[in-house]
C-alpha cells in the first residue's frame, strides 16, 4: 500500500487520483450493502444505483487529467525547460505520472464496476425480465474488456520493471533497452487488445441472436415503455461511440507512425557552425565545446574575443576537471565544432591554442539538424552528432619524443597538406572509420 | 417485432460503444508509448 501511494505521489495530481478512487470505491461498497439490505424503496433505489454508477466516471476523468498533466510535463521538459536539474525532475515526474496512474486506474475501475454490478444485480437481477437481460448484456460486455485491461496492466508493469532494472545500467545502453521494451510490450498489448475486440464482437453477436429469438414476456404497455427506453439508450450509446472514435483519431495517427531510433550518447543542442556533412565513427564525449567560424569563436556557447581569452578559460576548465576527477589524470578532451570552409591557417591557429593548453586528445564534432514531422507534436528538431577522435602533436612534440608522430600511435596526418577543414575532416573520418588512430601534426 | 427490434438495436449499439471504448482506451495507453518515444528522440 505504501509503495502504491509512493508511486502515485511521483506524478502530478497522483494523490488526488488516489483519494478519488478511495471515495468512489467506498461509495460502491455502501450502495451494494444498501442494495443487499433491500430496505431502500423505488425510485430511491434506482437513483442510488445511477449516482453510484455515475460516480465511477470520476475515476477515468481524474486519471485522464493526471496523465494529461504528466504528458504536459514531458513536453515542457523537452521543449521549454532550460535548467538541467529542472528538466530531469519534470521529465521523471512526467514519465512516472503516466506509467503509475494507468495500472492504478485499471485496477480501481475493475473493482468499482464489479461492486456496482453486485448491487445492481441484487436490486434488479433477481427476476426474469428486460432489466435482468440488460444487466446480463452489460455484464458480459464488461467481461469483454478483461483482456484489454490485462494488456494495459502487463504493459505498464513491464515498463515500470524495465525502468527499475535500468538503475545500474550504463547510460549509453538505456535508450536501446527502453526501445526494446516498448517494441516487445506493444506486440503483447496489441494481441490482448485484439482478443478483447473479438470477445466483445462475439458477445455482441451472441446477445443479438438471443435478442432476436427471445419471445416477448411483458404486457403491451410495459413493452412500449421498454422499447422507448432502449431507443434512448441506443442513441446515447451510438453518439458516445462516435465521440470516442473521433477523439481517438489523433492519438491513433500518432501511435501508428513509427519513430526513428533514439538519440545516442551525449547530447549537443547546437549545429552551428555548419560542419562537413560527415558521419564520424566515434561518440561525442562530455567536454568543453569549441565552436570555430571563419571570423569568430565560442567556448561552451560563450563568444570569445580572441584565442588568448579562450585559452585562459580552457586552462581554468582543465584545473576544474582535476578537482572533479581527483582519481584520474586530465582527459585532454575538447569537442571541436568547426565550419566546413574554415581555412587551414585559421584552423592551425585554433588547434595550436587548444594544444598549448594541453587539450591534445580533442574530437572533431559533426553536428547536423534533423527534423521530424509528427501528426500531433508537429515539427520536432534534434541535433544528430558524431565525432572523430584524434591526437594533436606539433614539431616540438616530435623532437622531444624523437618520433615523427610525437610518441602517438596510428597514422600521421599533416595539417599543412590540407587547404581547409572540410578536406582535413574527410581524411580523418575515413581513417577513423577504418579503425586507425590519427595523430594530426600541426607543424611549427 | 418492435420489442425484438429495440432489443437488437440496443445490443448492437452497446456492442459498438464497447468496441469504441476499447479502441479509445488502447490508443490512450499507446499514446504513453508515443510520449516515451518523444523522450527518446531527444530535443
């Protein structure tokens, strides 16, 4: 029980949904007990059952509002939240809110409907006649939902288990695990939904046959009253079915359209300057991001007046890295996002500055925007980012190590052999894709 | 005839409503997957 309350508290309005469920179930218990006592006269008895049945609607309505709010949090977290900790908090709350409320709704609605039905049957199911036949029809149709309810329960609990099981897993593997769980879970849910659909269709056909062959057993006046009542209920049922069908359409369109694979590894939200259109074989690593245009420069999104200003901040970041990672040495990594047309001279000046402050294991980063058009989300944008790692050496490293590659492994590439960044990047990506390490010689 | 007809219409209408309700609920649950996929897609 404690775990259930904890799980509801994780999402928006979860506690409200829990309280509503308790009140609704308590109301069903009271009404069922009263029906059992047979002390309530008509038409108060009928009113009591109608109110009890109507109160069950509070369950899907409150759960629907809570899940809608949770989905709103996910959209806010992905599109508007800027502070990383706020983003993580709202995304976690949004995801928990959805997957905890759904099984809670399924279980409580099943309990509430069963209790309601027990009271109804006690009041109106004892004698043969149109009321009992209607109750049999509604009861059988309710049973037809069981496979779908089981599917929703299994789908959400498998997802909750998958999230719980990811606690110790390497971050890079988590998206793949979640994608696999979603794919597997969907197959089972759709199978059970199909079973539910066929059960409901079968029950409807069986009841239809019975309805056509049953002889009339009421007097003419009662029969006329029942026919009018059935007509009104039928019209209301068809109208509600049409509303539900139309309301499900946008969700169906969104659910039916496949998604591209999940983003991988570290996230980079910028694709400026426009890097060469290359797919680097390496993943981007969390490190200072240097953006290089032909005429300007930025470090971690902050514009830099000149190379000396950038070097000064990089030195500070290097010291900070040492404080944050006292157990290991400096990783020497910087992520270099460089415009395709940047000249070799400009490139040399920037790379030499990076090398001077000991960021000698940088990565050339290739970032490009991807757009995705979705039926309900509209246009979504993400930055696809890959990298090619290399070692930076210069003539002094080569002299000190008495090795043209400055003591580094792999293939030696000379910056002087390239006229711009595009040509150099293509060469380095080709070498890294073949598995070779690359040492880039900056010369003097 | 009228009793049979009204019974038959009621049964079919309730069956159609049950199917529409099931379909709506299925799509509503699957929409959760869509939001998780949106999360996986990234920003």
